[in-house]
C-alpha cells in the first residue's frame, strides 16, 4: 500500500488547495457517474417495456389495416403510412441483408418483450438492405409463412435529446466544480497569507497582523499566530537590549584591562601572552554578539564584490601576510555588504589561525553559470567531510587538529547564517594537496532580486 501511495502521490499537485480541489472534483464526477448508472438501472427496464408496447401496437394496427383493407388499395395504404407516420412496410425474405440490433441491455429487454407479444418468429434489425431504422418482422396470420418488414423511425426507439441531456449534465457538473473551487479557495487563501507572514518573520522583520475574522478554525489559528509573532518581536527587542549591555559591560572592562597590562611594566613575554588572551576573549564576545544579532537586517543594495575583497585583504597585506588574490576588475552583485564582509573576515581569520602564515592564502572571486562567489583556500589540516555539517551548528568544534586554538565554535555558524540570508550556499571542501576550501556562493545579479524583503501588506 505504501509503494502504491508513493507512486500515486508523485502525480498529485503539491498545494493543499489543488489537492483538495482535485479530490472534490473526483468525488463530484464519481457521484454523477453513479447517479447515471442508478438511473439507468431503474429507468431502462420500464422504458424498454413502454417502447415494446408501442411497437406491438404499431405492428398490430398495421397488420389489422392490411388485413381489412381492399387488396387493390393496399399500395395507397402503405404510401399513406409512410407519409404520415414514417412507417415503411416491405416483403421479407429469409436471405435479406440485415444488420442486427445493438447488444445493449435496453435492446435485449425490448426484443424479449416484443417476441413475448408477437411470437418467437419475430426478427429485428437496425438496417434492412441500405435503409437504417428500427426494423421488425411480422406475419398477417400466425399460420402464414409470408413475412413483412415494418420500419419505425429511429427516434421512436432511441432516447430523444440525448446530446442535450449530456450537455445539461456537463454544464451542471462544471458549475459544481467551480463552486467547489471557490469553497476550497476559502481555505487556501488564509493558509497562503499565513505562509507569507511566516516567511516575513523568518527574514527578521515584523509583519502586519493577520486578519482574525472568518471561520472559527481560521480565526483561532490567525489569533495564535499573531500572539506568537508579538512574542517573537518582544523577545527580539529584549535580545537587542541584552546584546547592547554585553557589548558595553564586557568589552569596556577588557579594554581597560589591556591598557593596564600594557602599562604594568611586566616583561614583554608576559604582556604579550596576556594580550593574546584578552584578544581571544574579545573575539569570543564578538562572535557571541554576531551570532546573537540573528539574520542581518541591512538593506539589500548593489555593490562591487571585487572591491570589497580588495578592501578586506588590505590590512592583512600591511601585516606582511601572503595572500594570493584572483578576482575580476569589477563584479557587481546585490546583497548586504557589511554582513558579507563579516563572513569573509571570519573565514580569512579562521584560515590564518589554523593554517598559519608560512604558506600563502588563496582567495578567488568567481562567477560561474548562475552563481557568484568567493573561495578561500588554505593549507591547514582541513576538516573531515563527515564533520562539515556538524561544524555549521552553533557552539561546535572539532576535537582534532583544527581545534587547537581558542574559540566559541560560532564562526562557521555565523558565516552559514549570513550566506543563507542571501539565498546562497556555503561549502567546506578538502583541497588537493592538503588544506581546506571555504566556498560561499550567491545567486547571480539577474537572480539576486529574490533577496529583497517580502511585502508586509497582506
């Protein structure tokens, strides 16, 4: 059953609106088909008996007219029957070229009823020679061997206005399907608004409240969602207040502590060691602050990615750190320059911290197919591919060679969050010959419009 459902579900629409609409439509079609079959089951036998009585009456009246009429005036009688009633009479032969009636239940019941009244010798045909109609044989006298064919117009036997009936049924079914779509859309529309508002909250913005009117179930969901959105907004405001306090209450004493150490007159080696510890503490606090800020709220704008990378590596070159840079003269992209600069700085600092400065660091700015990005490659110990996904989680560090330096385990998580806020991808791959390749990719400028915040009006 699961295999059958798996194969069947691949052909179903993905949205709840169209899945429900399809199921309701199938239900309506099945109901119409079932109604038609029930109608035929109860209506066809009675209709067959009524038509059989009419055919027997026509044959008996025709036989009586022929028997009682003057032999010399039978030709006139036959012409009058043809002109007024559409009834034709021809002599029957055993080898006549005829086509039998369709084998439908209606025709079978009809033939049985007529034979029961006229005799077992009665024959039927839907065509005699080249003439189409409802043909039935009869004898002037039961003991007489001569037979005659009488033809009734097809409309006397066939269901009249069948096409019109089908047209009305089709029109009724179409109206019912349209009504089903309108009913189902009343459920789908609030859900779409709910999904749109959730995306706005996910992007770090505060949406307009959802309409809490309508059906009770939808109103309850909208009210609960609005309460959740308000709680999240208050939590975000509290978090910003706490971050501001942490930045002031921790970094200011660290700055005073560093100044006091540098002016203490202690040996240079001890001062350098303590300064390194203070810088590590300041860096960890900075990572906490960066991670606590959440998704960047900076406006999306166009900027030169190549120029941003040039500005980024300039302080490192002033410290005589070897960096091999490969970049086009200009590469315009859409994004948030400050968060991207923070992410690239984290990657460069990580590469220098774990790989050292004895081997050049390679930075490549590229654009390929539908992606634009930056690759930072080092010659450090690298990261096992199986550990990459785990290291993108907050407060996660390796227990191997790349964890021999202090840190909070937030650097890669911050980079991953910034890249995802740009609808991009972040990969950590092994480098040929040893080392690590940190690659961030973003949609090319033509596709970067998707970074724009969604509209808040619902």
